[in-house]
C-alpha cells in the first residue's frame, strides 16, 4: 500500500463490498447530522444563547468518531487506503457532507485507468 493511494479501485469491489462501504458512509452521515445541533451558531444581539447537554454532545461526538473510524477501517481493508495523518476528524468539520460535496463523487483520477 502506498501513502494515500488506494491499492484497489472502487470498480474492483464486489456488489456486497460496495454496499458495505455505502452503508458505512450513510452511518457517518447520520452521525454527523445528529451531531450538528451541538455545533452552535453565530451569536447575535438579543438572541438567547443555546444551552447544550454535555452528555448528549459527548455521546453524539463519540458516535461520529466511531462511525468515522469504521469507515476508514473499511476503506483500508477493501481499498488499501490508509487515512492520512493530516485529515481532520469529521466531528471538527461542520459541513463535511454538504450537498455541494456530491460534485467530488464525479471527479475521475486521470492517473488511474
């Protein structure tokens, strides 16, 4: 396995492997969505400051981290793609899976056939 470069393409995966990977992506998206209410928003004059349940926030963040770890383990096992050390945790990126990110699913690597 080379640094950051998959040893297999997603095209090489079986239908079951693709489904497993898609399910892991969906689980992470759901966990991030459940975590977003804890991220807060811009404070404006006259608006009340929202109160957050620390236990709920911790549980939501742990769920995001567990789902993210599972996804990276699957990527490494199925594709040979190790998580880069510089990649931020999903719980630190509020718009990690925005609708605009779908454009990146269509990008083709010109180096890989």
